[in-house]
């Protein structure tokens, strides 16, 4: 009964929120349609502004993959991580996650297909996927949209946060499963 009630309310949450916002706008006598169109135009302008940054990031990611540099890094790091209990199979996910959310999702899907979602590797992949951030994507989109060019401190903090989140995710899975 409670599960059905929560499911019903969750289906209504967004439409009710939209109706509530529109009612508040009507109450304040705002021009809702014009404001919506203006906001959509600003969103489109922002998307056009960040497109070169996104394109550069995706090209660089493709070059890393196709050149073999990605595999070379995995070959160097693999023995070190296996010594601390990190399976070599999750390393592509750990390296892709800061670069690309869709690439990381593809890597996790491959791990699920080959090892199963309930395996140690599948569980570790799930926790890594949920614990880390697409740091380079975030820096590209958010900093690029406002014109910030000097990202060195944010980049360092983001990369270190990803490293610690990865290690903590591995530790949590080893501890719990």
C-alpha cells in the first residue's frame, strides 16, 4: 500500500511542481510564455557557446582511445592497483568516468555483460559510477559557459576528488561484499 502511494505521488511530483510554479507566476502577473521563450533562447545560446569546448573534449577522448594511450596507461597502472585489491577490469571505468559519463556507462555495461551486475567487479563498477564525477565534462561545460579559462585549481581538486572517491568506492565494496 505504501509503495503504491509513493509510486503514485512520485509520478505526480513534477507535473504538480510545474503547475505550482505556473500558478505562482500567474499570481504575480508574470508573462509566463514570454519568459519561457526567453529562457529557452538563453539556454540555446549557452549550448552554442560551449559546443567548441565539448567538441575539443570528445576529440581528445577519441584520440586517447584510438592511439592506444589509454591501454598503455592501463598496462602501467594495472599491476599497482591489483596489488591493493583493485581488479584490472574496473580500471577503464575509473579512467573514463572523469572524462565522459556516457563512456563510463558503456564501460560499466561491458563489465555487467562479461562479469554480471552482482559480481564483485559489477558491484565495484556500480559504486564507482555513483561515487565519482565527470570532472572534465563539468569543467568544460560550466567553466566554458561562463568564460573561465584558468581551471588549474578546480582541475586539481576535481581529479584528486575522483581518485579518493575511486579508492573509497573500492574499499567500501571490499568491506561490505
